[in-house]
């Protein structure tokens, strides 16, 4: 026991200081608890990609996003402007030469393509799309899209992640986080590309979400469809299973002392998913199982579109097998001098040659995807999205090109949950700016999440002391386009 004298020698804190220090301690404990909640659940054996219930009944189960890398011109594809055709070479009122990434002339440049009306919806389509034009009555057009960024990488990140800040999760990752996977033997989120688009991994990143929700990226240029997937031929299945069990045990022991590091749990789950994929993925990616007529429908026999055709057919096979979100980034386009452009729809110097090349590359496969999904009854639960990261200027860059234009572009949706043969929003008479029922990317995301059964204001993840969401602090569901 302490004597009175020894007790009086102790430096006891004042009551206010004690409460302050104790409060900080309890606050730290609470913070640690919040940080490690998800990682504890995963390391304890929970499956992060297990199927999760939506906030309300979903109209859409799966999404295929056909990303037209480079920014197709709205006034040369789906947004016909007679006034622009009449005023070719005249001054474009209200034009800003710095709208795009370079400098424009301020003079109107008419579309070099022929336009006709199609379908019961009487929709104008340029002759770039002889196949897709047959499906306009399935499409819901958003003619008044806009965003903030005017260059490829930041605009692509903004379109997919909600805001232009590297390190944020893409919509596909948010969807996997919110809904889980419909097939535990395949990833929930798959990306396919030919050349890597500007911004590459940041466009389909899981950001601060656990890496379990990261996309599986398939490079069309690689002979091996999925890198490092197959087991070493010298190793038996039993040996591999034993090795994975040991790795899992070591990772779990390592994670037990580091409860706030969610990536450790994601690493464990990635090994297990890869093991399960060794059987499921090769079968899903095997196009030899498709009939010759189906392969021809997509255009696998045509050099000008074979790559995109293969990707679109793979997308259908993945959707059939429960992959929830598939994104295809369109490959190469051709410039007027014959050179290949790694951002295909980017028509700075020769609009006509460039867009004609891109149309040949994407039109038939995209149309075949719509036909095939519809014939198999999959379009009733799948939403197909077509569009680029921005549009193009209505005035010319040089004499034959168009610069970037974040103020006006068209995206169309087809399939589950949206009105068919429907046109929403409008640009001005020259297609230069969105002016009627303007749609920001946050509005698009809020609507897509709504169709998937998710309330965009409730789909949040706490990171660095803040609740983040795909739509940031904006976003309105476009109720007028819902079926």
C-alpha cells in the first residue's frame, strides 16, 4: 500500500486532462474498430463477393459498356444538325477556340456523312452505322451529356469514377462492392481492351475499395487470355490446393496482427478466385464453342472488326455466366495519313477517314451483341451502354478535323429498364453545347445504379474519415427515361 506521503508524491493529472486523454483513447479505439470492420469479416471467412441484396428490386442484373475511346463526334453519329450542314464554313456563333484541348477555327464544319431516319422512332443516324441503325427502336438516347474535363485520361476517369481524381473507384468496382458476384468462379467486373486507353488502370480501378473489387483486365493483344492463370504443368491439383492452403494460413496469420489492412484479406480471396477460375474462365473464353453462324454474325471473319467482334461475343458469354459488369474499350482507329491512332475516335486531323474506320471496327459487332442478347432473352436483364468520354466541336480544327468537346455528347442505352426508341435532352442547333435537360455524369451514374437496385446516396464507403460515393455530392436519377 502507498503511504500518504508516497501518494502525495504522484503527479496525478487534473480531472479535465484525464477526461481529455481518456476520450482520445476511446476515440482511437472506435476509429480502429471502424477501419478494420470489413477486413475482420473477410479474414474471418466471409466472402466479399458473395451475392448481396439490392436496396430495392433491380431492373438490371448485368451491364455491358461499349466505351468508344477517343470521343466520337455527336454531330457525325447520332445527333443530326441540319443547321450545321447549311452553315458549313460560316462563323459559329458563341464558339470558344479553347473549348477543346487545342485551338479551333470558330467556323462551322458540316458532317461529311449521309444521314437517314430509321425505325418507328424515326431516329436520324449517319451512314457510319448500317448495322446499329437497325436497332434504334431498342435505344434510349441521352443527347445532352456533359462533363468538366476536356482531355482523354481525365475525362475517362470522370466518366467512370464520378470525379476527375485518380485513386477513386470506377463504377464497375462500386457495383461489385454493392451487389457482389452472381458467379463465385468468375470475377464480377471484367474489362477488355486492345490498346490501353489514356488513363488505363485508373479508369477501371477499385481505388480505395478493397482490391477484391478490382476489374480483371483482358488484353486482346496477348496470346494468353488471362495472365498467369493456369497451373504449372508439373504440379498436380492436390499439390496446388495444398500450396494455396499454406499460403492462406500464412496470410491469415499475417493479417491477424494487422486488422486495418483490408488488402491482405483481398489478397487471400484473389488466390482462391484464381484457383476457381482455372476451370471456369477457359470455358467462358472459348469462342470455338460458338456456331459459325454466330461468329459470322459478330464479324469474326472480317479483319476490320474481328478484334471488337471477339470482345463483344466474349461479353455475351461472360454475361451468360453471371459476370455483372463488362466493359469494352474500342481499339485502334485510322488517321488520314494511314497511321494508327491509339485513341481511335480522336479525329483532330481527318474526321471522315477516322470515323469511317471506327465505324467499320465497331458497328457490326455492337449490333450483333444487341441481336444476340435479345434472341437469348438476356436483353431483358442486361443494359448495354454505348458512348465515349466526350464529344467533338462543331467548328473545325484545321480544315477537316474536330477538337474535344466536353460540353455536348451523346450516349445511348439499350435493354433492361429504359424506354425504347426514346430521345432525352438536346444540344443547340449546331450540336455545340447541351442546352435542354442536361445530363452530368453523376446523373448518369445515379440512374444506372438505380436500375441495378442501388440508391446512389446509400452506396458509400468510409475512407480517410469521409463517406465516399460514386456520385460524390451530386446526381439525380433520370426518371423520365425509365421504362
